[in-house]
C-alpha cells in the first residue's frame, strides 16, 4: 500500500510540476539585467502572431479619397528619413544643436494625414515610426510611450454640439479623422477594426449644410475636438465651481508675508475665477487650531469659528462656510482685507495641516471642487504630523539619497478619499526649511492637483520670489479648470498601456480619475506591443477627457494621433523623437529612484544611452570606424541624458536640499514636454550680437531670433552678454568686459561695475537694443503659462552658481563633462 | 496506528492548508477582477490587505508546529516560503495598516502581473503541500 501510494503521489507531483514549468516558460517575462526597463516575452514561435483581418479592408478600391490616403499612409519623404539616419560621429562633431529650439519630428505620413494629425504640442510619441512587433522594439532599445498635454489652452477648438456622439460599438472610440468609410453608411474603426453604421443624423453636415458626406463633418476633419456630452455621460448633475482656500496662519507664515500677497491677489481676481452664478468659495485658516469663517450674506461681518479639538475635527455649522460667491461677495472682500491684520500678532508656531485637510475634506465631500492649501512649515500637530527626516550633512552624498518616498500614508489616503469625492488638492509650499515635501506632495499627486514650491519666500529678503508667487497665483486663479474629470487613452489593437505617469489616480487599467484638470499639467504613459501590428500600416492613439467645465457643462475633449507602423529597425531610429524619449526616461528614472534607489535610476539612464547606441551600431550602421556613431535623430540623446543626470532631481555629489530635489521630481512628472526640456537643457543665447536676421515681426514689434549656443563655458566670453532660458527662470549674464554701450542701453547702468548685485528687472528704455531684448523676453514669456523670474548675473554674483550649474557640458566637481561622458559611453559599449 | 504529536500536526496542517488554498484562490480572483475593471482598486485593496497577515501567521504557525514535532523534512520544505513571506512583508510600501497592496501602484501592469503570478505560484505550492501533508499524515499514522 505504501509503495503504491508513494508512487502515485510522486508521479502526480512530477506531472503537476512539469505542467507548471511549461506554463511559466511560456508566460513569464524575464528581466534583462542590463536593460532595466524592458521585458522580453519568450515566444514559442519566432514569427509574430498576427490576427485575422477581413480581406475587404484591402480590397476596397472605389473608396473615398480619405481611405486611399490612409492606405498610402507610408508615402514617405525619403530625404527626411535619410537625413534622420545620417550617422554622426559624436566625438568629432561638436556643433550638434540646431539654430533654433528643436521642433517635434514630423511623422512619415501623406500630406492629408499630416494636416489632420494632432498637434505635437498636445500629443507626442517617443517613436514617430511605431515598430511592428515587441521584438523589433526591444532590438531598438528605445522606450515606447506617449506624452500628452490634453487640456492645453488652445487658440482654436472645434466644439461639436450634435445629439449623437458617434462611437465605435465595441471599443467605444470616438469617430476621428483616421477612420475609414467603407461606403456612405458604414465606417471602420481604426483602433479595433470593427465595422459600424453611420447614424442618420451624422449624414447631414451642419457646417456646409450638405447631406451625404459624413467624411466632411468637423469630427472627421479635426483630430482635436470637443463634444458637448449628454446626460448619459453624467453620474450626477454637473457640479458648480467650488473653491476652498486652506491657509497657514502660523507665525512663520505671517512673518514671511505671503498672506498679504494672497489676499491682495485674490481680491483682484475674485471676478476672474472661472465659474458662473453657482460658484462657491470658502476659507479655512489653521495654526494649532482650525478656524472656519461663516460668510452668510445676512451677516455684516464674517464670523470666525474656532475648532480646537484637532483630534476629532467636526464642521461647526452646516452651511455658510462655503458660500455662493455672487451673494456673499461683500463679506468675502471684508474677510480678505482683514485676514492679514487678524493674525499679524500671532505667536503660534505649530501647524495642524492634517486636521485642516480633514476638515476641508468634510466640507467639500458633498460637492467636490478644488482645495488650495498654503503651507509654510513642517506639519507638527495632529494627524499626519511629520518629523524632520533630512540630514543636512547628507546633501552632497554620492552614495544615495534617502527619504524620497513618503513617511506616512496619511496624505495618500486623504488624496484617495478626495479623489473619490472629486476634490482636487493643490499645494503651495512656501517654507524656508525642510517640510517633508515627499510626504505632503502625496495629497496632490493622487488627487490630480498641482504642486508649487517657493523656497525661502520672504517679503523683505526675497522679493523676487514673492513677485513670482504673486504672478503664478494670478495665473492659478484665472486659468481654465475642469472638474470631476476622467481620462481614457485608447490605442490600436495590439498596443497596450502599462504604466502611467502624472498626477492622477489610476482607477482601472486604462481609466484615469482626475478630480480637477488644468491646462498646465502634462502626462506620460508607457506602452508595449502585445500583438504584432503587421496587418496595419497606421497606429492610432486617442485620448478622451470627460470633464465638467466651470460653467457646469459636461464636455469631452478628444485628441487623436496617427503614426505609421514600420518593420525595419532603421525606420524606427529615423523616427525617434529625442525630446520625448528624454522626458519619458526622466519619468521612468524618477519612479525607479523612489521605488529602488537613486543610483539605480542613474545607472539605468546611462544604460539606456549605451544600449540604444550599441543596438544602432550593431544592427543598422555598417560603418566600422572608431568613434561614437549615432543616427542624426538621436545625436542629442547623450547630451540630454547627461543634462538629466545633472538635474536637481537626479544629481548626486552636489549639495541639494531634499525638498528641492523632491519638488524637481514632481515637476518632471507633471509638467508638459516643452517646459521639461527647457528645465533639462536650457536655451542659451548671445545677446550683444543679436541681429534682425530671421527676426519675427509681431504686432509692430521686432522679435529677434538669436541662435542657440551649446551649454558650455567655452561659448561664454567676457565681452558678451548671454541669456539663459531655464523654463521658470531667466539668467542674464553680463561679461566683465562687455560693451559699455550695451550695458547702458539695456540695463540703464553706465558700466559693468555699477550694475546692482541683485537686479531682477530690465528697465524700459527707449533704445533699440532694449526694445529688442524686451520683445524677446516677452515673446519667450508668452510661450509659457507661468511667469519666469529674471536674474541679472554679474561676473561675481551669487546667482552665478545656479547659472554655471546649468552649463551641462562642463565638468563639475562630481560629474562628467560632455566629452568625458561620451568616452564613458564608448567604453561601456565596447564591453 | 500510533496517534503521535506529529500525526496531529499533519492533520492540523492539512486543515489549515485548505484555508491557505482558499486565500490563494481569493487573491487570484481579486487580481483578475482588477485586471478586467470589475472592481475599484481602493475597495479591492481594502479587502485584500486584511487577509495578508492571517495567511502569513497561519504559515508561521505550522512551521513552528513542525519544529516542535521534529519533522525536519517538512520544515525544510516550508523554509523558503517563510523567508519569502518575511522579505515580501518587509519591503511593502509605506502604509499605516497591515497589508501589502497599495491602491495607487497596484494598477501598474508589472505590479499586477507580479501579484497574479504570485497568486498562482502560491496556489500550486499550497496544493502540493496539501497532498504532501496528506501523505505525511498517513505515513506517520501507519508507521509505528
């Protein structure tokens, strides 16, 4: 009996083990140790597994012009491809930067499709030629992902008000310019290839008042459209705009002076805040207790209600804490004018941020809306209290940076609760000391809020920072906003999205829950190719953002991007978008540095360059010469990665405050691409030799367009004046021997020595030089939504350190110069 | 038949392994529900997190029992799983309550895939150990 039982059990064991092993061999992805970001699936067959497609897709000959254009999508411009693939020896060619800031590469599509395609400012892909299979993508060693800026301020936006929103029956894609019309009454979805019927209402075109031409309708002509959503798209009646301001009024806060600026700015912009007659506002102030303000319109003065039991927060009265702005406007004004004086003598030094947020949550949970939190120190009381975790001696450590993740999950849980109730929490951190931004930023990260940081804000010691705060606050209060939003990104069958980057909560595998959406946040996603795309020549991506406008209308903003699919590795390299790749890698590196360690993230970045250039060298380029060969499309890749490694977020060896580092990481994850690229690789221009050649003529102004310079001290001369555009700050560096005439005409000072040590504004002088410079600065400022501060850096001023830290091609005390980095890469490649 | 302490251990282990198999199946179903968008990650994590520590404690309990019963082979087979549990729990994300799953990161495809694989592997292991304990119990009961 023994014998038979043991036999049976062992054979059973053997059988089940072999089954399990078989299962995992076929389905377990393997991490390649040298390529940290990529997975490889072990496929039993070397051929890509295609799927059946109805033959009719290819056999339709008498189709409308749009379809033939779609079929002929790869009409290609061979010259551009050849130029993008031209091998560049990075060790020899020193002048790689284009004259003007880099534009997005254009996908290799026919003219019709290019015209209809989504603007690259809104939707950008790291590879403009999508590889056909995951194997091809892995060979290229480049990340595949999308960078979106879906709620960007647009000059022109077609708004569709039809009763029926035409969507695919199976995948629910919105109709877009890249669908194919099989005949007048049927259309084929470009994402799932399902054939759908064209509804009758769609046959009529309201724009041209013609019938029977569905492909001329605005939804099919424009890739960025906005639909007015019907009640099917509403879970509840659209909410009104509700704004709650949670203000820190501890001694620190009042002494720094932000409260005055806040009240003043809000008073001026009270009517410009987006909303309608239902708009509501409320205020909560806190130090060691929480203060609510009853602003009922029947009162003559705002009534302050103090709750001191911070361990069990309750709302003192049920109405009139969030009041209708129109009705209680006078009271709100009285409150804002007297708020500063109410707390000017305060001696409270504690900050009960956690309880204040709990109170805000309770107050807003019935409606949802936006909470703006202003904090000036580490929260020291009540729930969510934090300890100081930073060790100032470790700021320049090369080994590793600790405490990049949150210390407690209180703020994350609060953010998730808020997200569930459609409350977005924005954070303004105005402190001069360590405030554990890593923990408190979680309140904004998961509730789709924004994070602003003004270190060392003080009305006397740092007025430039205060000025920036005021201008940013103005933009923040008046910019467009969408409430209770959700976003879904759909891709062509075969592509799938696996990781999301940005401030939102991922509610399901492709649905993002955004309590608030604003025009200044960008998102990134990483994709993988699950099935082969061999049967299609075009891959499409659609992002649909469903939101409630501030006027209570439910709208859907749809962006569709179309890109060609290629099967050759050289085509993949020809279509690489180096800026998008850099931004996506930055996002990935930041995730990696929080989940594992900063040094891992830095190594992974270097490996990304090494791997992609090795792959190019081995498979595409047949040139066996020495030197570091890169395709022209990727010639700036090592430079950008080196610049990334020297960023505040990712650098080691240079003293970086932990809060500033964490804030830089948050910026990378939430800013749109152009802003990130300016932060990573600032634009450097020479000012004293600006000419009118190639200048833009806008509104009677001549805006000069100086050439870009490489970020190295070699390009700086003592006789010159240079402008560095770093995204949120401008540096104007004047050399010691600069032309006195220039200094006089632009800065209003007789000579170099008389330039004041701290100068943050260019005086408005009537000289042509001053006009040109101010026109250039104004034009640069217009291209971004938040104000940038200006610093005039003399040869021996303290802002010099910041300026010189941005010269990424030079050697610093702990980091390579550009040439050394290239040699390092070459060395890694030959291993 | 000698009803020794070892036999008692094996019997108890058999019953508790049935409970562990139940937990493993619950995990697999929960992650499948997440993957097919059937449930909200926050709710799902709130149901999964309280189950993690009981599972680990049950496993520790019968490791201790086998230690007392001097069943070294069985103990040796369970050691890797114990080490794995310890490692998993110490490298969990920052959270105030017990548990391993964080709703903000669980929807990442790699985390989800990892948790699913973990569920299947554990199910396989618990099933195998169920049969092993059955065999062991009979062996211990029959041998005198």
